[in-house]
C-alpha cells in the first residue's frame, strides 16, 4: 500500500474535528469512547459540552452519576458514560497507566488510538474502518495477522497521522456499502475483495428494540417523568440497566438513577 499517497490524501481532505486539534489524553479518550458507536459529526456537540462540564479526569470522577448521564443522554449505550467515569477515577487517583487497556471500557483499539494521538506512540489502531480497508485491499486475515499487517504499514514516526488517515479512508471512501474506489488514494494494487460483509440493515424498527427502551427509561428518570414502556419489555430493559449499574431498583418496585 502506498502510505505516502494515503498521508498526502489525508492532508488534503481531513475534516477539522475538535479532537484532532488536541493532544490531551483525557479529551482524546472522551472522543474515542463517544465515537465507538456514534458518527463523528453527531459527536461534536456532545464532546464540546462534556469537556466544558468535565474538563479533566478529576472533574468527571467527582461528578454525580445523574450529571454524567445527563451529559451523555442522546448518544446511546449509556454504560459507556459510566465506564468513562470509572476510567476517570483510576486516572485521577493513580495517573495514566502504561497499558491503557487496564482502564475500564478501554479496549486495544481505543488504547492504541489515544496512545498514538496523545503521546505519539508508534502503534497501529485497528478499528472496523481499518479492518475493512485492509480486508478489501489485501484479502481477509485472522485478527492477529490483521493487526500485525497494520503495524507493518505504519510509516516511521507517523503512527498518529497514519491512524487518522486509515480511519478517515474507511469512514468516507472505503465505506461499508458503497466504496468510492474512484476517489481512493490507495486504489492501485487493491484486490477489491468484498471484505467483511456489511452488517445487514436491522429489520426491527429502532423504537421496538430493547436498546430504545433502555434509553427512554434513563431519559425519563433524568427528567423525573413516569417510566415509559410496559410489560416484559420494561422488565427486560430494567434488568439490563440494573446489570450495567445504570439504575437502582428498590424492594418496593421503585426505580432510580444510581
Ligand atoms: S480501491 Fe476501493 S475497495 Fe480498494 S481500498 Fe480503495 S475504496 Fe476500498
């Protein structure tokens, strides 16, 4: 793969996202956790509000859970907010660990992304975008081999930019359903493999999913409104929320935020 062409392309097209303008590991961790399930442009206002309210790990660690959830509300998968607060506790008490995967909610991808962006560690960050690009260009590989290959491709001293460029390529050009091969900087030599199958569109409307029910329940508790959703669905959603530490249920059947 022509990584020079990739980096030159990224230099031309990079979107000015706020987390690309910082080297603060905390701000980068916040952005990476928010980006795990949410598109970049949707994340921007949440990221800015979050950092205005919780500017450092100490501020987040000390915040009431209700406040943390209120600032996350709308991003979905609320347990990410609790994991982020647990990670902030760790960092506020003990500083940043050498191995970031020791922090709650931080997997190998997030650890590599934060380490390369904040401290310029020369590690490849392999997310679903990078996986798809490599699988299409060079054919599918087992996960370990894929990581090794991504690491081999990192140009000397350029891991941070390489990681951003690969993710941008996957997000905007080598897209899951309709790759724009005519605009691709690394098209020469691409095997054009179909890559990992695009996730099939959900056939269930979002409003009928347990994920929706869980989000509505947390939003109602934050607003002090009656619980929405009834019957088995409410019970399933509450059980999941309780398991994730997002609600507390009393013996009298009451439900509240932690
Ligand atoms: S040429 Fe097409 S399939 Fe190959 S990496 Fe580029 S966008 Fe993806």
